[in-house]
C-alpha cells in the first residue's frame, strides 16, 4: 500500500507511525506537488488536511475528488466549526472517509482503515477467474500472483515473480504450465487491468497511467496493452465494458501457448 499525504508536520509524524515500515508514505510539500505525486506515483490512497492556516481548502479537495474519483481520499484533520462546514460540503462531492486527530487516529485502527481502502475491484475480478487453477500452486505463489495483479508496478517480468516466491524461474514456469496459466503474460495483463482502472479517472493522462503501472515509455505501454487486449489504450473504455474486459484478459492468461 502506497500513501501520499499533504498534512501539517505534526500529522506527518503520526502518519509515519500509522503507515509503518511495510507500506510507503509520499509527502507532498504543497497542493501542486500533491497532484504531481498522484499522477506519477503508484499511490493507493491520498490523505489530506484541508486546513491551511485560517483558510479551509474545500475547492482543492473537491477538485481531487472530481479528478481522481477512484482514488480513496481520507481527510485527516482537527475538528473546528470551519472544518465541519467544509466536511458537509465535501460529503456531497463524494468524500467518504474522515479521521479526526485525537479521536479516531489510534495508529493500529488508522492503519487497518487505510489497508481496507485501496480499490482493487477489477484486479480482484481477474483473480477470481484464476482462483480455481491457482488452488493447485504453492501458497507463496498465490500470494505473489495476487500482489502482482494488484500492484503490477512492483514487477518487471516473470523473473521478478519467481524471485519473489523464492523459486527458480524454471520451477515457477513449470507450476504455471501445470495449472494452465501463462506466466509470460501475467505482468502485462496485470498492468493492463490496473491501467483500465486508472483511465476511468479524468485526472490522468496516458503518460501518467503508463508510469503508474510500471512503464517508463508510453509507446511500450500502448504496445503491450494492444498485445493483451487487441485494442489501443484510448479505445479500451469506449469499446470494452469492465466485465468484458476482465473476461478477455482471463482468457489471455489461460492461453499458455501464446506469449504476449
């Protein structure tokens, strides 16, 4: 889980404790850098405090909700009459999660809340299609494959997957071949699923999506998307509904005789 925040320094300190060593925390220095981090880093959650001295940045928070509706946003703040007024307004704009300093920000409970928020609906649909065949592989492989499908930016290729399991590449491929799942397609397909999810938000450019799912070059990203879906990225949302998209990629992963 990767979290990006723009909150006062005293709240940053507590967020470091909340996030812990097992997750990453990106710290924005202002609203512009927050937007840049959201667009370019593979963040799962954004945490902000709308207070800016005597000013409440309702418009800036509202813009984040509008531009990145699939990115969970948490308000972490201190309650005041002005903040309460802003929260009422933001609730109508789609705000769902508020954590108040000193009331419900106990580190363990706060961490548990954050860990429940990342949006993996499409990734989980793909994993559901693979649930039966993956029952036959070792538990460590199932965990790594789940991690790849949800956070594909962490893996470059099958060699990375094999290393994460502790198996050799040959052993990893043999297990996948035995259960009829294409190890060669797994990273590309996982990236395509995450990209489809991100492209539904108006705040991301194509280059942003490419980088967030693990590509340094937009052209390579577009080529891989076309290889696994048959469509260029700009056509995905127009021509494939989510269920059809996931079904197509599930079939691609079961085509072990074709490398993509």
